[in-house]
């Protein structure tokens, strides 16, 4: 596992999300105030892009059916049987890094640069 640079803090809208592809996954990067989060961007219910949802109290709500996913745990309170993968985030000098398995990295990712 290594941290990979995936975005700049200026890329992420306040109280919003941004989608990137890293390795084999589509990941949503979210900002709430000065905190950044990374989760699998596809809602497990019907595959909606969670990065297009809205954020409220450290949860993102699916733009299609309003299922909620906690940005730290990936758990849903509306549908407890659904959850998404979360990724540890590190922010340094305005750049966002995600902890991600080395073996899943595809050198054609949006942000293939290692720290």
C-alpha cells in the first residue's frame, strides 16, 4: 500500500465531490469544510456517481435515490446492507494523496504520480 497523489485541494468544490480513476477503481474525493475524504464513487444500489451527490454532516447522499454513505466509514444508515470502500486521505502542500494498493495501480490512471 502506498499513498498516491490524486488531486489538488483546489480541484475539489466546497461541500462537494470530484471523481477520479485510480488503478481499478472510480473514487470520489469529497470536501467538507477543510476535511477531505475518499470513497468508492459508485453507489452499490444502482451505480450512481456519488461525487454528484450532496454532502451533509459527513455523509454523501446518492444523487439518484438518496441513499446515504458516511464519508469515514462507508456505511449507510438508510440501507445498512449497503456500504462503500473508504480510503485514508493525506493532504500536504495543497495536494491530496490516497492510500491505495500498489498492485491495483494502472499506470494509465488519472493521477499516477507517487509522492
